[in-house]
């Protein structure tokens, strides 16, 4: 609601539009019982749930959005084609994660303001794991050059495991 009051000219959204895991006990806003999101129907449902918020709908209608994703649009701490933390994968973990990532990318495309050409190119290229090009450059005359990065699809696996991290880092 606050963003609407500010009458913004542009929203630059940097990821974690949805979270793939069940409700956290300390969540600011909780939803009906949610489980892990892993399939295309589940990712679609999670996006639709978030997009059902009337304030968010109004914000999407109020001004343009430049956006990219982070990890939770697919799975916590995923890197490139490697799964991160989260819901357990089956016996064929690599194939399971590739299918999950493709489902997440498709649902993201369906619910977010993205160019149709990028998703069509990903489908016709037969990209494994459903790569969807998000990185791009936007020029606003002489005022600004904005580079939108994709720091998930093309990144290397985590150097340190999440369990080995220092709290808060």
C-alpha cells in the first residue's frame, strides 16, 4: 500500500517474489496451509496466491516493473543447474531438479511482466532446465542505463555449504 502512495515511476524488483517452502512460523503474512512447491501446477498456484493481493495488483497496474529473480523462485540456494536446499528430490535428482527449474521458470514467465520473445526463444532452443533469459539492458535516454542481471541461472555452485555459513552472512 505504501508503494502506491509514493506514486512511483518504476519498480525494480530484485527477486524472491515467491518462496517455495511451506509457511514459516515467523512469517509476516501467512497463507492457507502451504507445502513445498515443486511442480508446474504448484508454482502456478503459489504465484496466483501472491498475485491475488489487491495492493500488489494495483502496484503492477500503476507503473512498469523491471525485475529479475533470486533463488526462491525455484529453490533456496540453487546455482545454475544444481539444486540447493529444500524439498527432497527423487532418485534421479538431476532430472528432478531440471524439471522443477523448468516448471518454476514457466510459472514465473506466466505471472510476471516479461517479454514473450524470451520464453519463446527458450522453448524453441530446447533449453535443458528451461533457461529463460532475464538479463538485459534498459536505457532511459541520457538519464540512466540499467543492467538487469540474472545471478542464478549462470552462477557456480555455492563455495560453502549453507550449513557451514556463519549466522547472518
